C-alpha cells in the first residue's frame, strides 16, 4: 500500500507539471495565466525531487522554453515572475538547475544585468531575482563561476554599489560566493577595489553635517547595514595582494 501511495503521489505531481507546461505553451495565453503557472512550477519540481522522481530532459526543455518566452515578454511583472521561478526552481530541483546552466540562462541573466537599453531598463526587483538565481547556480554548478568574464564581474560589482539595499545585498552575496577560488587576479583586484570603495564611502558618510553645518550627534551607534557587512566579508575572503 505504501508503494502504491507513493506512485499515486508521483503521478499527481507529474500531472500538475503537465498542466503547467500546457499553460506555458498556449499560443493565446494571458500574462496573468502565465504568472499563475510560474508560481506553481517551483513547488511541483520540489515535490518531484523529494519523491526521487527525475525531471525528464523533455520536460526541462519545455519548461525552459516557456520561461524564455516569459523573459521576452513586454510585461515587467511577468519577467520578474519568470526570474523568480528560475531561482526557486533551480534551488528546489537539481535536474532543473543543471538544465538551466546547460541552456545558458546564467549568461542571459548577466547580459540583462549589464544591459544599457533605456527602453527596457532592469528593475531593482528583477535584478535582485536575477542575482539570487545566479547565486543558486554558482553554489551548485562550479562551471558557472569558472566561466565568468572580467566584464561580468564588473557588472556584479556595479550592482553591489547600487542604492537599493536588496539588489546590492544579493550582488554582494554572489560576489562573496565567487571569492572562494573562482576569480582570477584581475577580477579579484576589481572586486577588492569595489568593496573598499563601498566601505570608504560609508565611513566618510558617518560624520556628515547636520543643519547649520554642525555635525549631527547620533543618539546611538548605528549598526552597519547588511551591505557593509558583506563588503567587509568580501575583502577578508579575497587572497592577499
């Protein structure tokens, strides 16, 4: 009876995956319907992983094709949902993570983050999702970190110094993961300079003047932001010069 119940559960999740795939492949599907399918998909692949049910190559290919369709959408909300699904799906299922790497979606994320097309700007919400997706790939697929170019590392450093805390923290978490032997010397030097500049800017801002030119006296010693803690960790993790 136990085996029959497990087989029934696996079939239920396979049927749910088939339903999501059909939505992703509809020709006249609406963005909200696609978003609904994207929200369901990470849980489905997680349950398949928990049930020791391999994700078939054909299913992975169809999922990735549907996700790329969503990434090419004119709807910013749908693009964000697609990056979130890629992040959560890669985190939940090793087969899907490997398929995403083989499909080159890390290159797409990096190109997106470094794009300068004013007609399709990368939102801070989307950037944080893309950076978390990249972090998942770096932690699970060493070839992603080893294949990064100097220009791509520079893009990550730029996001690490962005004003929005969530995107900057995500970028610095990714950079910290890369310091574990994945960076060559020029890239390490670029990361070191960016982290040092971030800490220097924060230090110079502590004594900013208040009204009338007088230094503002803080009521208590402020705690460093997560971004600054990560920048300091990055500097400590880099090999000595």
